[in-house]
C-alpha cells in the first residue's frame, strides 16, 4: 500500500505544505505578541496564509475526487487537510482580535499559550514530514503524538488558571471579555492540534 506512486505521493506533499502554512502562521502570531505595533501587517500575512490553506483544501478535495488509489483512507485525508485549515482559521481569528479590540500590549499568559501553539505546529510539521513512513519502524510519529497530547494538557491547566485569575483580579468588565475570548481561541487552537494528533494515531493503528 505504501510503495508510493507519484499520484499517491502528492497527498503527502500537500499535507506538508499545509503544515508549513500552520507553522508559519503560528510563528507570525507569536512574534506579533512581542510587538503589537505591527499587528495590522501581521494580520495581513496570517490572512494570506489562511487563504492559501483554503486553496489547499480545494485542491485536495479535487484530487480525492479524481484519485483511484489513495495512500491512506480518503476520509482521513480530507479530515487532516481540513483540520489544518481550521487551525489557520483560529490563528487568524486570534490575530484579528488584537486589532478589533485595539490591544497594544499582550499579556504574558497569551504569549505562553501562543508558545504552545507554536510547539504544536512544529510537532504537526514533523508529523506530516514523516507520515509517508507509516510502515517504517524508524520514524518518530508516536513521539510527536505524545508531545502534542502533553502540550494540550498543559494548555488546559494554564487556561483554567489564567481565566480564574482574570475573573478574580480584573475589575474592568471589558478587559475580562476581551482577554477571556483571546485565551479561549488560543486554547481551542491547541485542542484542534490534538485532534490532528489523535487522527494520525488512528491512521497509524489502521495501517500497522
């Protein structure tokens, strides 16, 4: 099943393109939080990456409709590319909140959550670069999955702690609303990364 022909290999190439998009968007968002004076430009860059992600979903869908053989299940291919696009959407939503809410300085907690998004993105990129090695014992797919699961658990704990402190210590209700929404989107982004890790784990089991 995994003696790849060019027509099969293109799906792995598109997975890698999508993962590189996610990684670039995550890094751009994280850098933006260190200096929000250029947030408009950073939003524009992330938006372009998000549009590229949309185009990739369309291309993969077209290729799936035309492909006679696929390297992994068709449904898994579609869900993988769509979930990576969903991560781009969430990163884009986060970046836009800093513009919409006119925020000029990030909290340390938002930076920590964004760091976790970057960590997840790096692991997803490595997963997608190794996905074609499913039948090999020399890859590190399992390790990447474990890494993402741990990051998600740590993000859950940080999110609960951060939001609890926000409601206890912030007296301005508008600030509470703004930051709760930003923290929630960042946490949702990391949750979506874990969904990709779980899906890859299922693909590994099916193709063991």
